[in-house]
C-alpha cells in the first residue's frame, strides 16, 4: 500500500518537470562547476609558479637579472656630529658624483636552458662603458675642502649579481689601467659591485673612465641612467625582446634575426641630481632595459582561457536546454553534470598538452577531443544525430571564437561584447514563439 497520497506525487512530478525548476537546477550546476574550474585555475598558477622556481634555480647558478649602475664617483669627507654627553663625534660621509656623459654599448648573447619540461632564457652580455666626470663646487655643498679625503676617492660600478661576472674587470682612469676590485666603499647608493681608486687631488676638476664587462644573467638586463646625458645601445640575436623599465628606446629594430635598440636619457628625465651626499636618493627606480621573453607562454594563455569557463558552461548548457525544449526530450541533471565536467577537463588537457607542445597545438587537440566527447554523448542522450551535430557545431564555433579572443587581446572586450549580444539575440529569436508555461506535459524522458 502506498503511504503517499497520489496528489502529492503528481505535484512533485509537476515540479520536477517544471521548466522553471529545470532552469534553477541548471543554474545551480553552473555554480557548482565553478568550483572545479577554480581548482583548474589554481593548478595553472601552481605550474606557472613552478616554472618561475625553476628559472630562479637556474639563475642562482648562472646569474639573476642584472642591473648595471654607474660608474659613480664617491668622495669621502669627514664631519663632526653631536655625540653622547655633547662630545663631538667624527664620522665619514660620502659625496656621490654622477658622470656628465655616460655611453654604454653592448651585445647580448642569449641561450635557452631546459630543466624537465620547463625552459628559461639565459644570456652573456659584453658591455663597454665610457664615462666623463666634472667635480662639483664643494663650497655649494657646505663641505670644507680640508675635510675631503681626496686620496680615498673611488669610482664604483654597480652590478646587481656579482655571481654573473665572467672575467676580470679592468678600468682605464684618465688613461691609466687599473684592476677593479669587488666591494663598494659606501652602501648609500649601490648594494653590490666593483670599485677602483680614483686618486684625485685638490686640483682635479675632471675625470674619465672606460671599462668593459663580461657578465652572465637571466631574462632581463637593465641600466640606470646616471649620466647627465646617458646613451645605451644594445644588440642581440634574440627575436622576442620586451623593452621595459622607466624609459623606452628612442630607436629600435626587431626582426627574426634579432634586435637592436638605442636609449637616450637626459638628467631632466629622472628624479635625482648629479651629486648629493648620503643616501637621500634611490636611483634604481629609473632603471630601463630589455627582457628576453619566451615567445609563447602557455601558462598565461591557459589562465586567460580558464577565465571563460563559466561562460562556456552556461552557453553549452543553454544549447542542451534549448534542445530539450525544441525536440521534447528531457535530460537528467546528472547528464548536465557530466557534460560540464567534460568542459572542465578541456582546461586540464590544454594545460598538460601545451606544456609539451605549443599552445596552439594544445588548444586544437584539447578542443577537438572535448567537442568529439560531448557530441558523441549528445547523440546518445538526445537520440537525434542532427540535433547532436548542431550542438557539436555550436561548441566548435565557441572554441574557435575563444581562440580568436585570445589572439586579439586588445580587442577582446569589444569582440566578446558583440559575440554575447549576437548569442543573446539568436536565443531570443529561436525561443520567441515558445510557450514557457506549457512545456512539461508532453515531454518524455529517454527510456520511458
């Protein structure tokens, strides 16, 4: 004997077959599937973080991103400051003088290194530096000349990662060759680098220095424009440079055979003077240079692709829901869930394949596999090959549309907005004559 009254059963069945109830269930499934979609995005970020770790591990042995600063002229002088119990204390401070003219020219020799499936760009840079100095008037700085230690003046050249230095560094100071030694007398401006005695005298007013660097680094090479007039010229066989930092090149040429670039920076373009005392200015903020990029970064593109997961799931569910309405075949929420999971697996396929192949090939393989899987499943559950092929065609258009969006990064918002408008218009046109209040009564489930 059935304990549940028949009217309650009928009411429950009408609710289950209600179009409104089905829409709410589909919407709930879309929200549920955002959880694994978020997990996929976390996986992409984890793999990208691992790539950065590998690049840092390789760079720790070869040389990190290099920032070359200088040369700077550092002149020590003594001054008396109030000390304990009012007794004066003599301390040594430094006057930092920047060059009037700084000319840098160099060649970057790139090399791609692999560790497992990850790759990073290393380089060897051979750089020539020429600088000319004019000493400032000490009276304008309130520095008594008798307190200046001319014999301890030094020229300092900042190198951010000393591990990358490959050869002895010799400087020509006013025509005399002198070896440069590691270490900076004062850390007010430079954290690491090499220096050489300048051997100034009270009568000195100008100073010239030239040197050559042979250094290793990874991914990025930058320079700080310390000259009143700074000129930097770089050339390389790397075909995918990224010019970044505080200044862009005034002239550049990029081709398949490599690039050349030239920067011209005036002291008026930066926010610090030609000389000062102490550590009042941080000059690294004005650094500029070039990055050696891997041409295709699968992780960034996979991350951008995964951002469209909710839209893809919603549009695919909409296609199946309209198929239910138009051909009078009722699908179970579990079938929607399986379809949604197939769409989520697309992103893991894309990530795993593009790590070994190019992103374009990975996208083609992953999208083709997903379209075939969903279309084959649609043939079975919709029982009409023509409708299933229509669903597969819609998926093909969606994946092709997404790939176009990824390529047209600057116009992605415009193209995406137009695409959504067209999709909404098509749905409104197809459903304009449907009586949504009278759908459930005549539908039948597969296998009934």
